[in-house]
C-alpha cells in the first residue's frame, strides 16, 4: 500500500511536466519525506545506509547530464528522492529503467515530430531564433517525468522495494 504514495506523487510530476515542462520541487520534497518516513517507521527493509547511497547515486549521475544540458533540474531532484526511497542497489535499476524509457520517449517524440513536419509542408520544419536559442541552451524538450515514472515501476518490479515490514503496510 505504501507504493501508492510515490505513484500518486509521480502522477502529479508527470501531469505537471507534460503541461509545463517543469516538475514542482514540492513533489521531490514529498517523495523524500516518504522515503524518510518509511525508514523511520520501519515500513520497508531498506537500511539508512542504502537510503543515503541510493539517493547519492540517483542524484549524482543525472546531475552530470543536467550540467551537460541533457536533463532539467526537477528531473535530477526527483530521481534523487526516488533513489532515497528505493535505496541501493535499486537506484541503479531506477536509472536503467528511466534511461530505457527516456530513449523510447525520445524516439516516439522524434517520430511524431518528423511526421507532423512532413505533413505540414516544407516551411513547418523552420526553426525560429527562439527555438534555436532553447536548443543551444540545452533546454529539455521532453516531459522526462514520464520516463522517471516508468523507471520507478521497472525498479519496483525488479525488487527489493517495497518489501513491507511492520504496521501491516
């Protein structure tokens, strides 16, 4: 049952990211609170050390992509918070699932984009100066929260989280 809270938070993140291309910090903070609550109340079998390592890995690796212009800051913070929730080594499964889902999302987006440009005519492919500036600045164009949610589901299916203990959760 505890898995419903992160899934609901991911639903909010996906909705916001699709609409605005931003993930609210509130979602990442609440995800981290969920992780800390699970540890503090003993609702799962992830240790505090695994929590810290999972958060560090799930934050640090995507942070490199953020500085390279490949991910947004909200994506990185959300991944770090989910890494804390899942712990080590499930954070690696999160990153693997997210990367695969992100690649699929990019392919679908590129395919849809090329089809719409082809059907709209030669001028539809023109890029404005503003679009070019956004691409040059490395602004993310994909609602990557979709891939993050898929990565979370992948990691949960692989185990070990959520292995509930105590409180009948």
